[in-house]
């Protein structure tokens, strides 16, 4: 069984999977990371292609040795990856021209988040039942989510009406697309609520993290409402594990289709914001998938491109810039912390093994990461050691795409291939084209274009980013869907969005970006509704 420790060295004991998923964030603000990873033989990876996706997932989960029975894990996988997806392959690899695209948006909310969030709530319920039965807690759970758009929609869908669980989502006002907002504020379910937060995604993430850190509030929730807090953001390990599956599955599909021989190297290109998706590709590589380089694709908020190039993460004089890929408008990439932990651990292992080593006296990895995260919070920057930077550069290549190039990429790909991409995918596509060498590149396609209809329409009509669209545009962005299809007849509005069009708006409340305001919104909602 793989156990989990935390990135800042502050947990008193390792956790089992079921405990890590319930806790979400580790005590002291760090993130749970696996202690060791399974080595999955290449033969097992390539034979995944012969199985349906839910069996692929169950096999990977089994390799991770979860503290749940194989029968339960298989049942959870079967329930998570079925006809709730609009493609039986669940995460198909498409060859488009000479690009390979891993389509991760066939789930109910049309973004890659469904790949994890159709599954994680089922793991969560199982873990909660185990904890209740074992008498480890008698509390129910309140899931708090900060979203740059897609996570909120997918988490609401996944957790709606789950027993013993409530979920509240905070999204930045004017920071998500019209369709994403509409998906959230119309979500049915008796156990959920949604708030617009005055700020950007980093403000949302900070406010929610501050609530997690407030021990007095946790005590109040337990005493007055019988609730403990947890997270459905990718800071929760339960989000990352299901994402590891599709990189292994994608490799297997490419071998089965004859695009690769088993064992050939594959580069993976991931449009990146909070660093969760690309980190899952890293774990897939470490488990044995022959992934060579991870291409980290950014938008104008290119802090990660600079970090990979220089080893210094510096947001001290950066302001967040709004782009056509709003779900990547992030400056504090939370999951980078997990990679830094791993690279620091590898660097200190090497020094321990090398009698001539030890030039830089790095402390235990948790302490180093703790230091860097403290520096980031207090001064907006940190610089990693040279050997960690060297390891980072041997693994990751970063590049970024400006707003107009992003839109031109969508227009050109549609004109050339009749393939319509969303702006996040377009960033991955362009970086893959720019950085490709001798190995094929698999581009993670993270959302369906319809979630970003206004910018897709700009792309198809050669309208610059940010410029007003000619013709009729309605307030909620849904009318634009039909206009996109007029310009791109091969594309169609997915049925998942037709239902959203007809649902009434349920939530329209704005909160301030402080911890106090977020806590008060929770108190008010819990008292009124329950
Ligand atoms: C469509 C889309 N693309 C890319 C990303 C970035 O993924 P990550 O935050 O895992 O790096 C997100 C995340 O919000 C997203 O919704």
C-alpha cells in the first residue's frame, strides 16, 4: 500500500489514500504526496489499450495499492467512466494532421476536470464510509472549492446530492467565461452553493486556503454543524490519481494505433495553470510510462516559463493578466510544490549516495519546500538550488503563447483540419508545434470549445483578443454558441450545454475576498439551508 506524507514535513504520521482524500490539505498547509510510486511494467501499460477505460483506471488504481478493496475500486471506476461520457473511449487520442490530441472533455461538464471529478467523489464517499464505520470521525464533510472555472463546474456536478457531503464553490468575478458561470449558477442539487468572489483566481485560492488554516473555524463547523472541511481542488491527491490514468491510457492507445512502438519516447504537452494536469503526466512518467519531456504550455501569465528557464519563481512585480484562456490565469501554481518536493528529495538522495557530494547543504526536502513556500508568501519570490533547477530542466520545457497567437492558432487549425479547439488547448497545440523534436507530442486537450464561445468566435472571425465582437451577443454568452457553429459547420453545440440553457439561475451572491467574508458566507448558508 502506498502511503502519503506531506511536502512541508509537518505531518506526524503517514496517511493512507482514504485519509489523504478526506483531509485534502495536509496539516500546516502542505500537500500530500505519495511515499514511493508503483513501477508499472511497460507490457502492462501497452495492454491497457485492449481494455475499456474503466478497467484501465481500475488497474492503475490497483497498482497504487489503495486501502480499498479491488472490488470496490473496480465498481467505482465502472460508475465513474460510463455513459456519463459522450465518447465510449472516454479519453480518446485523435490524430489531427501531424498532431496527436488527447481529448479530455467528453464528460458531463466538458472539461478535463470531469476525468477526476466523476471519480473522486465516489472515492470520497467510500473513504468517508470507512472513517464512519471505523469510528475515526462522526462528522460529515463540507468541500470548499476555489475555481478558475472548470473545477467548480465539475466538482458541483460530481458532488451534487452525495450523502454526508456538502459543497461550496467560489469563483472570481469576471474571471470565468459566461458559459462556465452559467453552468455553475444553475447547478441543481440540495447540498451545494456557489459564490462570486471579488477578485481573481489567486484571491479565491488564497481565501479558501486561509479558511482551511483557521483552526477556530474548523472547531466551530464541527461543533455547530457536525462538519469537517475538505477540498476538491487539485491540492487534493484524490484529484491527481485519476489524471495519471489518462496519460498511461494515451500512451497505450498510441502504441495500439501504430504511432509508437512500445517503449518509444513520447513528449506530452499540457496547457498549464495550477500545475495539476502536468504533474499527473509526471507521475505517469515516474510509474514507467515512456514519457520523455513534459512541455509546459502557458498563456501570458508565463511565470512557469520563466521559472523553468531561471530557477526563480517571481511574482513580486507581476499582475495577473486576463487572457482568452481564463482557467490558466493563475500566478501561484499550487501543485508545483509537489514537484519541487520530489526533485529536492531526489537531489538529496543523490548527495547522500555520493561521498564527494553534499556541496549544497540542503536540509530534508520538507524543510526546503517549506522555506520556499514561506518566501513566496512573504516576498513573492523564491529561487531553487542549482541541482533542483538542473533536474527541473531535464524534465520540463516551458513556453508561452500570447493572446492573439492563441486565437490565430484556433482559426488556422480549423481552416486546415476542420478541427475546432478551445483556447487552452490551442496554447498546448502551438507550444507542441514550436517545441517538437524527433518524438511525437501528445497534446492534452483540456476543454470543449463551447465553454469559451466568445473567444472561439473571435478566432473564427479574425477578431483580435479583447476586441468587441460584431453582431448580436447576448448577456450569458449562450447565443454565441450558434454563431460559432455558423462559422464552423463541422462543429456542433454539445447536448450537455443544451440542458444548461434551460436551467434557472439559482445563485447570485458576491462575497469579499477575505477569509472572514468567506467564512461568513458559509455560516449564513449553513444556517439558512440546514
Ligand atoms: C480548460 C483548462 N485548461 C487548463 C487548465 C490548467 O490545468 P492545471 O490547473 O491542472 O494546470 C485548466 C484548469 O483550471 C482548465 O480548466
